[in-house]
């Protein structure tokens, strides 16, 4: 193998490792957000909030954390 091929192989390996690490990071983030959204809903229900409103509160939290701001703003502009 030439130095160029070795370098390309090394770069592909590093890129693959970074992609895997990023996917794991996003997955862990989603799990944490799901736990918090569940806690929002549970706490709201325990506080006497109607189910549909508690569900909306949890959904709003989930969306605020998981959907990029640019997408949310574009969606709000479309509603107007």
C-alpha cells in the first residue's frame, strides 16, 4: 500500500468511528429527552392536569428539544 492509500484508509476509519460516536450521542440524548417528557406528563397528570393537556405539554417539550429551531420557526410561519 502506498502512503496515500494508508492515509485514505485511516481517514475512512476515523470518519466511521466519529459517525458511530455521533449516532450513540444522539441516541442517548433522545433517551434522556424521552425520560424528561415522560416526567413532564406524569407530573402534570399527578397535579390534576387533564390527560390531553398533559400529553400536549410533554409533546411540546419533546418538540422543543428534538426539532431544530429553524424547522419549528418555518412551521410556525406556515401556520400564519
